[in-house]
C-alpha cells in the first residue's frame, strides 16, 4: 500500500479529496492465475466456500 504522499508522487493529478491510501499493481510482474490459485487455497484453508463460476440474474447498485 502507498501513503497519500506516495500516491501523489506517482500520480500528481489524482483527485486528493477523500484519498486515504493507494495501491500499486504492476501487471507485467504478476501471474494472475497463480495469484488466483493462492487466494483460493487460502480461502479453503480458513474454511470459506468458493465457486468456479456462478450465474447472476440481476445487478444491484447501492
């Protein structure tokens, strides 16, 4: 995670109002499939249920 100062250093034009922290995601250094697998393994370890896929019949914004 990045502090507000670090975010503003990297992206000076970002909206500052309400900014608390930032994250930095580097696509070319991340193996998405491996990351997904590790998240699923951790979820199973702490006894969460997971699905490979699901179907939705509506979308709700709150």
